[in-house]
C-alpha cells in the first residue's frame, strides 16, 4: 500500500505542533544541569552529535553566533562563562510555579521566549514561501487590508529581492520614513501594530538606571576614554574590598559593581517586603504550628529530586503541595481550611524569598564573578562596534531618547482607576506611543548608516545572511492565497513525511485526526489575529482607543503556554489547577508587598473562545523523538 502523503495544510499543522512542543520543552529543560552538560556547541562543542537542545542550537548557529560582536568572542566565553553561569543557576534549584501557586516572572519570560523560538524556527527550517512580485503597488496605511498585504510583500522583497540594499541606501540618505518606498512605509505600520505587544515586558530597573551618569560618560569625545568610563561606571567595584586587596586581603573579585548593586537592591527590596508578609502569617492566631512552618520553609532548600517527588505526589493523588510536603513526616498534622490557606501563602512567600537570595548569590556574590567576567568579555568583543557607533552617533542624546520613551511607556502602563473601576491601557495607546517616539529610532538608524560606513557594512552583511535563512529551496504553493506564509512546512516537509510514513496505520490515523483538529485551530487563530489587526489600524486612523487585545498569533500561543501551566490544588484534596484558573490569575497579580499589582505588567488575555488548542498528545509522543533526530541531522549543530 502506498504511503499516505500529507496535504499542505496537514504538513503546516504538524510542523506547528512539533516546533511548538519542542521549543517549550527545550527552554524548560535549560533549568536542568544535565541539559547544560549535554547542550552541544557552543557550550559543549564535543557533544555536537547528541545535543539535548537541537532546535535552540540550530538558531544559535544560524542567527546568534554570526552576529557582529558575538562572532568575535572567544570559545571560553561559552564553555566557561556562560556554561558556568547557567550551571550555577541550575545548582541553586530555583522554585517552580506549581509550588508557589502563581505564574512568576521566570515562567512568563520562559514561555515568551519559547513562543518566539518556535516562530523563528519554523521560518528557518521550512523557509518563507516565494510568491509572485507585486510590482510598484501603492499602499494606504489607513486601510487595514493594505497594511496586511504590505507586510507579506515586504518580506518577499527582503528574502528574495533587493529590498535590504534599498533600505540601507535610503536610510543612509534620510531619516524620514516618508522618503522610503510605499511598501516599507506600510510594513512599518504593520510592525508597529504587531510589536506593541512586547512593550508590557518592562522591569523596575528603569527607575534605578543612572541615566545622568551614563549620558555624561557618553559625552566624552574620545571613544577609548568613553568606553573605559562606561566599563568603570557599570563594572568597577568601588568598596572596601578593593582597598584591602592592596594589603593582601580578599581578592578584587569580591564586592559588587553598579550593575550588581542594581540587581541586589531590587531583589533585596522584594525580599524585605516578602519577609514582612511571612511575619504577619507567623503571628496570625490561626497560623499553622511552628513545626509546620519550619517544614514549609525548609522545602525550598530540599534537593530537586525530593521536591519532584512531592510535586508528583501532589499531581497524582491529587493533593495540595502543602499536604504532599507534610505527608513526608512520620505523624503529619491536619490543617483547618484557614490554616491550609495560610500554609500555601507561607510556602509561596518562603520560596520567593529564597529565589531572590539565591539570585543575589549567583549574580552578585559568586566567586569567581562570572557575570562581570562575561560582560567584560562581551564588551571586549563589541569594542570595535562601540567605537564605530560612538563616532557615528550622539550616544548621549540616544540615552535621553531612551529615557523619554521609557518614562512615557511606564506612565501609559499605569492602570487608571475611574469610579472604582480599573482601565488598562489599550492597544492603540501603545501604538500611539511607538508612533510618538519612532522619529528617534529613525534618526539613530540614519546617523549610524550615514556616518558609520564600516558598521553599516557589518550589519548589512548580517541582515543579508539572516534573510537567506528564510529562503525556500522547495517551491510549494501556499495553502491559503490570502496568507502565503502558511505554505505547508516548506523545506522541512520531506522530514515530516518520513516521520508519518514510519508510523503504523493505527498510529498514523490517530496522529492525522489530531493534525486535522489542529489545522482548524490555527485557521481560527489566523482569522482572529487578522481581524484584530484590521480593527487596530482602523481605530488609529479614526483616533479611537478601545482595543484590549492586540493582533498576532504569537500572543495566543504565549498565553496558551501560561494557561496550560500546572499549579498546586488550592484545597487539601482538590484538583490540580492551571494558569488559566481565576485563583491562579489572582495570585499572579499579587505584588511582593501583598497588594494587587496596579500596572499593566501582566500579559493581556486573549479573549477567544477557540484559543484552547486541541489535544495533540499522541502526535507529540509518537513523533517528537524522530523530530529531534531530524533536527540533529541538519548538519548545522
């Protein structure tokens, strides 16, 4: 019997399933020391043929390791500094969202990175399908359909045409967007609307950034003096340990520099607020006994394997993580409903305190100081670029522009309260913010390309290289004429067909059923995203500001990863919760001082009844091992 061929839509959906799962699995696995030890190049070059993270390694090889600056770092930067930092972070065993009962910053960032990785990986593994050129088409940026069409036309010309050459040449001549070709202007509008979604990922470090000192240092005319001043400002350890070194005391690697002081100040401030909350629970009349609180406090310092045992018991039974911890005792005490709630809160607080203390130890107090050494080596590799940039552009003015943008951004992100109701900023608010400050970025690009010819050449060559990674060798018609980016799996289609062909008929039928359901799910996401894009573009031209969720399938996939995160039951014998549950969302919004967060820092939810993806567990179980082998055989890792 002839092997059943995947249709283009099936191949596209299967590719999406496998890259989505593999991206998140590899990001999650980085918290394990064994993953770092078997990572492959550049961290473990000798492990090239059996990398534990083949997808990430492909992207590193094709995009990151060839970046100007990074391509010049020594191998020891990866094998010693980066590996050492990653291993040190793994060794301290930072807490899990499951145990804390909320979605933390690390989980938010890891899911965001995983969602980015899957999109880039699909593009570089499968390629972007080539379409017929549109010629000298005109675009109206106030018309949603024109903006959407322009983005694909723009990518076509970037990947398969000479648009990069034209853009670099035009940007060197002018800082006016209106002087660029119509397709560039319309694609620019698309990018602004799409990428406003990443703005809410901002930290409080902005408030501690020494903008004035940085500006003054960057005003130094001599590039070497400026660079030396910046390094001293950020990395010099101005404390008594520096003095005692001269008298045979502790090495100069001790103490903290400005960057580490900022990190330590932020994390220590959080710890102080958390400790106040812990004391409040300890003094509560209905608090669990001191013995129970001591056991919960000690949980964070347990070995990772012991914690996994408690976590597994909690999920399988199911029972809360508190009950699972206490069940390890010879005579576990029973808790009242109120005591159990306080115990869950106390455990979450203690884990949060320990996380911050361990991060300070690794990033600020570790011997040797791998963070500072890593930054120094990176600065050394980037010195030619920094020198060229200093000569081409007013860096001091650029810092002022950045500070102004960040200040406006934070002001917009503050939730307004009117008549007792909270009003989060709209998508249009963020788009207008980008419009307001876009001139400063245009001015930066123009000055660099005009005055830094060598710098321009380096990044032009890199952009050409990056664009070529998306070219398809296999010509394949799009599955959707309106959305040509959805053309099967491109150059990776043969590997997917091989994976399917190797299955038994029963397994193949099961997989294809899941793939067909996933196809419908992707179609729904695409339609929803395009509808939102059109709404936002229309609202911008009409000066409206009322859209709460922006376009982009990326947001949906990111939200899905967080929604699926397992969380401890809230009751002693309750069911396992997930990130999408209201009680988890409420816990996630609680700040370190116990108050509800009053800014729009969390990712907006995608209010889409079809956002929940179908079950694809059989596809993942049957095909992911072969998919990983196919990645390792690409010859770039």
